[in-house]
């Protein structure tokens, strides 16, 4: 498996899958193409640095990093394709995102997560993210988390 920085345009198929997953979970039914088209317009990813995990040329998952709010790096759009789950890909993506954030002088990672995304919350807890005061006013968010990055000499 390799993880590489990928242009957002090239990550769009994974972003569509991500939104089909989380929108469907939220509504308790499969999302429609029209709903996903609207979400992609409402929640643009163009300002994110996208990291994509792949194996044999097939995408396995992604994570987005928002680096425009120093000294923070914000984790967005963590997704692993269903057939690759349980292989540690989410962990590898998150570890690489933290490395890239440090390389961009971030000192604190932060993210927000909905209440129903229990697998994501478990991953973040495993990586040392803890609850913090809200840092945005997103109506869908139930938890705001952060982690100070260790200084690497």
C-alpha cells in the first residue's frame, strides 16, 4: 500500500463514495446522486490537501487536510472503501496526515465528527484525540476533537 498526495480532482470518486456513505447513514437510507451532487457543492474540498491510499493502482481510502488555519491542521473526509476496511488503512492515513501536518508546521490537529460515526470516533480516540470546545458551528457535528502533535527533532 502507498499513500500519496493527490489532486482533489483525482480524489473526487473517493469523495463521492465518502459522501454516499455518510449521507446514507445520516438519513438511514441510500443517498441519491442528486443529494451527493448538492453536498459536493455545499461542502467543497478544493482547499484540502488530499492523501489517497492505494494498492495496485486501486484507491483504498483518503483523508483531507486543511492547512489554512495555522497553527492547526484540520482532518476532513476520512474514508476507507468498504472492501478494504479492517486492514489498518484508516490508521495509516491518519498517521500520514499527522506527518504531513508537522511538515507544514502545524502543532495541533483538530477535527469534528458526527455522533453516528462511531468507527471514526474510535479511530480518533485510539490516536489520542480528545474532546475540546467547539471550533465551528456545524449543525451536524456532535464532537470536536484535537491532538497536540509531538515535536520531532
